[in-house]
C-alpha cells in the first residue's frame, strides 16, 4: 500500500479493464514466492532492481482462465486455461534480439512493478500468455513460472546422466532444481540446509536426495564421501544467502560448475583464487526466455516434475499474512493462494 516493510492489506482494487492486445485472466491459483517476501520486507536490492511504486498488487506465479480478450488478440479465447510469463521484456533491445530476454534492458515484472496476480483479475499482454494442459491442476499450472526458472537453469548449467548434483537451499526453487536434476538423469543429488530446514530436508529425502544439515555435518566432506573424494559435478545455489555461493563452490570437484540462482540481499565473500586453481565455472542464472515457456507445456503435460508434492498449504488471499509467516518460518514449502470465487 506504501513504501516500506510490511505495508500490505487485503482490500478492494480497481479491475484492470482489457487493453488492446491484452487478455484478462481470472486467477484460480497464485503461488507465494521468495521474491514476494523480499518486496514485503522492502529489501533494498529488490527495490533498487524493480523500482516498485505502491499501491501495487503483488504476485507473479499464477494460473487461471481467460475472462476477456482484447482487440487484436488471436489464438486465445474466453474459457482457455492459461498461465503467463510475468516478465514484460521489451523485445527490441540488444539482449532480446539476441534471444537473451531474461536480461532485457527493460523488463518490468507483474507484482514487482506492474499489478500482479494476488487478485481476481489480471490483465496480461497476449504474447506473454500460454495455454496449460486442462488435465493439469491449477496449483501445478501456477508453478509454471518457477518451473521455467529451473528449465532455464538446466540450459545454462546442464546436468547429464550419472552426474552428482548439489542443491544449496531447500526452498521452492531448490526443490525445482532437485526435480530437474533427477529428470536430467543425475545419479546422486545432495540437498543442504540448516537445522531449521529439517522438515523440508525430510521432503527432499523422500524425493531421492541425500539431505545434509550443515549445522551438524560438513557438506563438502559428505559429498566427497559419496564421490570417491572428488566432489559434485554441478551445484546450484538457491538460498540467496551470503554464505550460499561459498558453500556451493566448496561442494564441486575441480572443473565443476556452480549455477547461482538465489537472489541475495547482501554480498558474498570468497577467495576467487579457488575458481582459478580448480577451474570452477561460476554461472549466473536469471529467469527464462519465451522458448522456455513454450517447452514448459510439454513438461507439464508429461508430468515430468511431480510439482504437486511441493504444495504444503492452500490459503485464501485474505490470509496472505499467514502465508508470509509460514514461509518466513520455514513451516511451509510452496504456499498457494486459492481464491474463493473459483
């Protein structure tokens, strides 16, 4: 409702109308993301990056049904089940024309700079709207956005059959990387977390990962024990914590690759000589591109990722504050807001 931490309210807000070239989507499921929490806490780095201007409707992970179709829109019809890429890339800058939409020079996001999906109706330009298989639940379809982050990460930092993969951070994104590594054929997956993450790590173990509580066990030693002293082939840093990147670097073997997905709010500190001496590749990963979204339809249709297992709570929008508390305290994994109008 205004700049600063904690200023959210469940209130009436004007419907968006249906601008030319847009469709209006009636939201059926909307996921709470760590990025939403950063904006709720009014993180300096998040505010600097996205320049939000309250009042602003939060939320960018969602699925729903097309309610209205604007002038000039083809291929989408009222009643279609859809999701949407919340990143409004410009399509014209050097990076977009090079196929690197994820690092577009001007990429306002739904829920971060543009009104998002924690509401009944959201207007989205038609080229950002994608159909979802009708046999897929709205909860699962609402995770298309985070699924696309994982698919893009696997493009940037490939995982092959037989690889050992380490995942730092047992949040929703970490679990998507766990599932992605498993689908890519990794032979061993290790997920690290804190003692406070113990319940989440139990879920990871149920999905086939070796869970390591870093408060109690040296994660690097645990991975060396699994790999005849080598270390992981690939590590994905998904925690966004200053200690996450140094930990991930310590988990990979010589010549290993580290994908950095977590959006940290503070600087990380590590000796860069380790990268040189061990020829470790440190690779940044951000968002996705339109090709990723086209691929996600097939992934959802084939049920290659058991996304439904990640949803721990379904709450009405009126209880958004409770969802934030659950996620902040690590009691919930994926919090899904399910509206009462569906």
